[in-house]
């Protein structure tokens, strides 16, 4: 009798494992805004997992990693400004990444992406004078607010923009 109760309890725990509850069926997500992925979980689920956006388009699936090592105990993940082609055949999948709990854990209902986000980083070059008077440059990845300004400067002035900045510092 104890064996049967333990088996039923184990089965119930497995049946109630990680379940993606949002997005809901036929939801419409604007990926340029913040959207919330939600899930229910049990103690037997892994501590962390991977979230993947899947487009079930005609001709095959396209998988895009949203985040690695998402904490299961958080119960939700805020997806902000994600780049994906608008369409109506999307779902989100959760994958275990631990040796003892790997593979697909859960999949959301199918939903639509109505608008894509924009690329959030670019490489910006900074020109700084050195003690010898010759300019030194450094590159770094910058957030979209800075990269949009840097991109606008580059588009507006092309190569002349950075050269004008160097000459302005020299004179």
C-alpha cells in the first residue's frame, strides 16, 4: 500500500511539473514592449532552465534563445525589446540544462508576434586625445539609446563625423 501511495505521489509531482502559463493561446505580443512569460513549478523541477522563442513557420522551426539560467523559483521572466519576425505561429519552450533534468520541460500555447523589437547594441568608437596629441580610440558595446545616437551621427556625417571630432579636439 505504501508503494502505491508513493508511486501515485511521484506521478502527481511529475504531472504537475513546470508549466508555461503565459503567453496564453492566441495572445498578441508586441516584442518592442515588455511581455511577461509566466510559469508554475514544483520542487522536482530544475533550479534553472533556458527559455527559447520558437517560430513554427512553414518549412521548419526557427529557435531563438531568450535567456539561459532562468531561475525556476522566480515564476516569471520579463521579455523586453526582443527581435523576431512578426507572425502567428510562435510558442515559448523551456529546456532543462542540468544533467539530471535536461531536454524540453514545457511549451506555451501558440501566440502571435505583432511587432518586432530593435537591435539593442552596436559597437561605438570613442576618440580621445593622448598626452602625445595623437588620438586613441576604444570600442565598446553600448545600450540602444547611445547606439541610436551614435548610429545617427554615423549616418548623418559618415566618416567625416569622427574626423571632425578629432580636428575639433586638436584646434
